[in-house]
């Protein structure tokens, strides 16, 4: 039994739902001067809000590799070389990767074998990629263009509010 009524439970998120979540994110992190705390809360908000996920979190660029940051889900690989896997490709190409079936993505890195689809969005500071937002689902084809637009806006909120910390 659910503790409270949630009108979006089990339904895909539309643009309005993404707008509401992104405003909630902005309210959560604005004025908080702690990067780890903000990314931890952002991953919790995303994991709690988007239906049908098994992982949501961040990898932070350190030199030529991405290093695991705050996340929700099963334990994950710690370092990803730039250009490797879905995360490394998103960071190297500075382009969102929307992968309908991870088993068809060359070089996909399987952290949780339950993952079947994935979306990775680059995050910028000072004009360059500094991190990626990575979200996985156990369902093939879970992510759509609505998710891409909503999560790219999530990245813009993080960039605006955390620019001094990233
Ligand atoms: N699948 C990712 C690795 C990170 S995990 O999904 C948390 C990739 O191929 O980059």
C-alpha cells in the first residue's frame, strides 16, 4: 500500500512533470554551498521522481577519466575513461546519449546487469564538460525525447545553480 496518493505513479513523465521536478531541484540546491550534498540530493530526487529506474547519479570528470559521484542504485564502476561506454562517449562528444538498448551500444559498461536502457547528459562549467548525469532503466526503450528534453533542462539547472562549485 502506498503512503500517499501520487497521481504520476507508474506513468511516464510529460513536459509539465519535468518542469515541476526541475523547479523542485532548483529550490533544493539554490544557495547550498556543498557540491556533494547537492548532487546527492539531486540523484535522490531523480531516482524518486522518474518511474522505472534502477540507477541515477553522476560521474565527475577528473583529467582524462570520469569518476563515480553521488548516486542512487547498486554499486557502480568507479572510473570510466573518456570516450569509453555510454558515459565516456557523452562526455567526449559533449552530446546526450539516449540508448534504447544498451546491449546494442558498442563498449557499453555493464555495472548493474538489470540495466537495459540508459540516458547520459553532459554537464558543463566554464564552457567545458565537467560531469555527466547518468540514468539507467531495466526496460528497453524506457527513455524518449521528452526525457531527453527534461533531463537536459535538469543539467541546465545544475549548471546555473552549481557553477561556482563544479
Ligand atoms: N553504463 C555506463 C556505466 C555506468 S553505470 O551504468 C552506472 C556506461 O556504459 O558508461
